[in-house]
């Protein structure tokens, strides 16, 4: 007996609903696209409840661009050997974005980089700046990773030409660590601090922002099992009839 396609579609929709994160509404759903700057998990994210200021800091590790092609390690500046990613902005007690830094950029990336692969530094100092315009967050499960994302605009710095005055997306992950016993727990009512690593790049236009949340691998496992149950017997029956 051939199963109605509507039943298959309904079952797939149900599986997708069950496998999708239940509380992703707090995230903006932004995906950083090329060119991207990565910063490692040695960074930190911290929140001061009295001031409402959220700070993210880290060490930029690499710059990757598809067009023009750039694959380069980000090093310290030639002046003092220092490199860094720093993001600061203000939110309210519910985690809603309030404002950026009053006098200056909210995002500052410093360092030096060779963009043409000739082993000579091409840009040195302030590589990228921007202003935060939106903020999203997702509290992870117990001992799991928390996720934050940002939309930024007003791009400046030596690498601004790579981004054509478009919006940036920043995706930050804060993993559980014994070094930070007071991490984010879904509330902005008190101070907290944790590890941070992330990616900063153009806001991806390949998918709508609302569809940028990745589909869990479990969905594909369930979808494959469902296909085997519904489609496999029908194909074997067709083969038997043709034989």
C-alpha cells in the first residue's frame, strides 16, 4: 500500500520540531561568512550587572577570505607584539541590547597580517572596528556551551575594504570550565564570566537569518530511518511486481 505523501511530510515536520533547539529564540540566528576572523578559546566573556556592560576579549588567530583569497595567521603588531579582539556594549537586565560604547567602536581587532602571502606585513595596528547593533544569546544545558551572536555595522580599520560597508556577524561560544565557576546561566541579574571563542565575518546571505540555526545531526538520522521505513517497503514491493 502506498503511503500518502502528506503523512510522510507530517512525520518529517514532527521530527524536525523535536530535534530542533527548544530555546533558540534568544539568538539572532546569524552565521558569519567570508571573510572571517577567528579567535581562540583562550578568550573570555564577562558581564557586570551594575553597569550592564558585557565584555568579550580574545586573541585573533587567523584571517580567511575566499575573494580575494587570503589565508593568513594574525600576528601581534610590529610595535609591541600585541594582538587582540575586544567587544564591549551594554544590555539591560533581560539581556536586550541597549547601546554600544559612547565614544568609539564597540569591536576592535588589533594585530598584523600578510594578505598577499609574500611573508611581509601588509596591515599593522587596528585591523577592524565596528559598532554593535543587535545581540542574541542561548543558555546551554548544564555543563554545556552557551552561545551568543551579534550584528555589527559602521565598519572601519585597515581590513574594512574586505567587507564593503556591509553588516558583520559575530558568533561566540562559551564552554564550561572549572576555571570559571560562575558562568552565564541564562540571567543578566548578576555578574558572570566564562571562556569565549568565536568567529567574526560578513552576515551570511545564503540563508535567511531565521534559518541560520544549524539542523541537528539527529534530524538526519531520524529522517533516514523514516525514509527506510516508509520508502524501502514500497520500493521492494514495486521490484517484486515488476519481476
